[in-house]
């Protein structure tokens, strides 16, 4: 049986352990979306984790999801991420960039006046904080079929920029209610064209994005994050047969690519659905599966060990925020620091780069 501290071949990388840092929204960039020295320090501190996955990064400002989100579009943004990647690599770490499109979970005030888009003109019923206050998410503009090649190209271009910035790979964000999840879900995708109306049509856009990005940077540097039945931010996936047909169909359709990994978030990772999806994701013998329980969880080492008996690696969120040396703490049985949730999205050093490494007097 595998241990958290065993190495893992993942795409082109050999990870030193199987503890993966989840993509975590931290809202530390300015309005220009340029990563700063704080980002460099934060990610470098966590370089002992097997793989770091960055917070969700926008491919262009008209796809921004929240204030303080960094981008990967301008020369300044690329240069900022280059400093992050170089520093992480110098510390012996590995880092993938998560690329995301907010879709309907945004506001024109966040996207510099651009109207949020979605598969269909259906509001999420949720709110978003823009640069000034909390606002209801508006009814989005439904994307025309002729616009979808442009959406695909945005992901391709972002992936190329990420690699040019020194990233080891990219994770496409297909989870948690954002644009690609909106295409997957039958309650947010009401389209009647070739991108909606059946599981095969609803996952078509993600398949095309994965193929385009793989063609651009190599499939062994490409990953996808999925959260089936994660009914948040207006998503409703309640028909079990439809969920399996949608997500299982996507995995089957892209098996030939040999992606680096599929990252799953699910509240019941040992249930029948996830058991089947994990099996399909691994069926090509090349793609790894990384797994976590979902939002708000603080899994201990034993819980993480159980995850890697089902998958290839365990994804850890909040404890990676508050324990930059989590690998050492778990390996040596040291106490862990609980995260301060009040500082998750506040900006600045507090709750970001000031969590201590373990010392005898910790």
C-alpha cells in the first residue's frame, strides 16, 4: 500500500511525496492581476509539498472571478509568475497553475465593464464581492456558438503563457460552479446546440479545451479539476445516472490524451460514483488521480492516508495554508497549526506568509 511519503511519477514530474497543495483563493494580487513578492514567498514556503497548484488564475481580465485574483495574460503577469516559479524550483518544489474562467460567477465591475458570460442566460442566485462591495451575480449573457472557439483559445493561450512563465504544467478548472462546471451541469446549461442537451454535448467544450491545451503544451503537463455533485454556487447535479454519464463520458472521451492527472473533489470519495470515476480516469495507465473531500475540511494525516488508498495522491487545502512545512509535521508526528479563516481573503502578509515553520518552541 502506498504511503503519503512515497514518490509519485506524475506526467513529466517525479514528486517527492503524495501531498498536494490545493488551488486556494487568497486574493493577494492588485487590480492589475500581477503576482507580487508576497506570492513568491507564500508558494516558496510550501515547496516541500509534493506539488503546489496555484490559486485559480484568469486568462484575461474579462474572466476575473474575484478581487485580488492574479492573471496570466499580460507581460507583467507572466513576469510575476516567472519569479514565483523560479523561486519554487530553486527550493526544490514543483508547481502547476490552475486556469479558470468565472463564467456567470462574476460582475461587470470585476471584469472592467465586460458582461459575465455563461452557457445560458441563467443567473446563479449567488453573490460575489467586487472591488468595492458584495453584489448579486447578474443574469449572464449566453455565449453564442461562434464565440466558443475563442473561449478555447483563451485557455490555450493561458497555458502557453504559464509554461513560458516556468510552470511545470496547468490544471484546467472544471469545478465548483465556474464556467466549465456551468457547461457540465444540466441546470445551468440549457443550450439546444451542439454544446448542450445531453451529457456528451455538455462536456464537449471541456474536451475541446483539454485537446487544445494538450496540443499546445503536451498532455503530460495538463490536468483537469472536477467536482461532480458539488452543488454549490447555483449548480444542481442531482440525477446520479446523468452525473455518471457526464463525468464518466468526459473521462472516457479524453482517455487517449494521457493527461498528467485528474483532480476530484467530492464529499464521499469512497462512494460508488467516485470509485467508478477514479477507475475510468486511471484506465489508460498514465493518468494519475488526486483526491480531496471538499471545502472546509481539515483532514488529519490518517484521513489523507485513506485517500491515497483510493487515489494516487491526497489534496490538502486549509492545512497547507497554515502549515508551510506540513509534510515534515505529518511525517514526524508533530502538531499542526489551525488556519485563521478571518485572514483567507484579506490581503497582506497576515495569515498568508507569517505562519511559522515548526520549532521546538512552536
